[in-house]
C-alpha cells in the first residue's frame, strides 16, 4: 500500500509546523515534540514516509526511522533527497529494533508501532531503547473508536460492536469495507498496567477531538462522530530510572 501514502507524505514533508493525526491538529495544541531537540537522539517507530522524522531533524535531533516496509523507506529516501534533509533509516521491525539499550532520548510513533505493533512487545522494546528518563510519545486510535466500528469495517456509528474488556488485537483483513491489517489497542486499565509494569510513568494523556465543523469521514471516522467522542489518543510517557540509575543521576 506504500504508493497510497506517497502524496500524504509529500504534503507532510513540506509542512514546517507539525500537525497530528487524522484531524491535523496543530503542534501548538498537542505539544508532541520537545520544543528544542538539539543533539537529542530520537527514533520514529514505524516511520512510513518519514515526515515526523524530518520534523525532528529540523529541530536539531539526531534521528533514526525504522519501518518494515522497504517501499515506504524508498519514499522516505526520495523525500530526504528532495528536501536536503538526512537521517538514518532502518528496514526492520519496531518490535525488535537493532539498536543498543539506553541509546535513545526520545521515541515517537504516529500510527506506526502505536497501532501496528503488539503493545505487549513494542512498549517494553521502546523502554529498552530509552535512556533513563527518556520520553516515549505515541498517537493512535482511541479504544472508543474501535468499539464503535461495525464488524463490516464500515464507518463508526453510535453503537458498540464488540467487547471492551479483553481488547487487544483487531483483524481488519477480511472485512467488507476498506480491508486493512491487524491493529492493536488496549483498554485504559490495561495500558496503565502495561506502562507501570514496564517502568514508565504517564506524563500526559490526550483524547483528541475533531475541530468544530470537521466535515467528511477520515479513515472511517465521521467528523461529526469525532466532535462528540474521542477518535484518537496520545500517550506521553517517561522511562522511570531504576534505583541505581536514580542515585547515579542525582550524583551527577
Ligand atoms: C500509517 S503509517 C504511519 C507512519 C507515518 N506517520 C506516515 O503516515 O507515513 C504506518 C507505518 O507503520 C509501518 N509498520 C507496520 N508494522 C510495523 C512494524 N512491525 N515495524 C515497523 N514498522 C511497521 C508500516 O510499514 C507503515 O509505514
């Protein structure tokens, strides 16, 4: 499907000011990126065409983007050349990143690992990669949007179509409308438990609302629906230092 994402990638690469998610909400409202990223080591997990990586590079970060689609990475390479921006790309699985422990200051995913990787695997993997007190921010679909999507894959409506408890993976491959892949989400309490058990603290949690008057349907979410209910969520996490690391950090 990489060719379907080229045009959107080209548009986002041109943006000097980031905007996020299906409603293109501005960075000034969401603050997903650290204000300055000079010399920060950052990674985008499931980078696709790499526009988030480009935004971080423009803020001064050293950036690595990882994606398991070679075609997406080819688009990212082309756009790097066209924009005169360069960062490292890895063709690989964001659940198993070939980089050392504690080597990253800031990790991010917008609809990459955030929804396409198993959280029980990629959250601990992101934790492994981060330095003590390193940050992980990710944006993906809200559990409510998953519940309100009919089993046919048609657009969200005002009914619940599946159980909330036990939510983990949703297979969209065989559905009637807009068949996709296997997507992951958890209940709120399961996300919290996973973060706590992995060693993250939650710094912030956002439930994204479509702007007033949002028209049309984006990726199966009608604008009217997303004005009333959250279609997307953002988690902002910090890696808790272990006790030994804590005293080392204070000592320094
Ligand atoms: C919708 S894109 C999101 C990336 C970016 N925000 C964009 O829109 O181009 C989802 C990306 O996640 C990648 N992806 C899916 N599963 C992955 C995995 N296990 N490891 C790395 N990347 C993965 C896909 O190849 C795709 O490029």
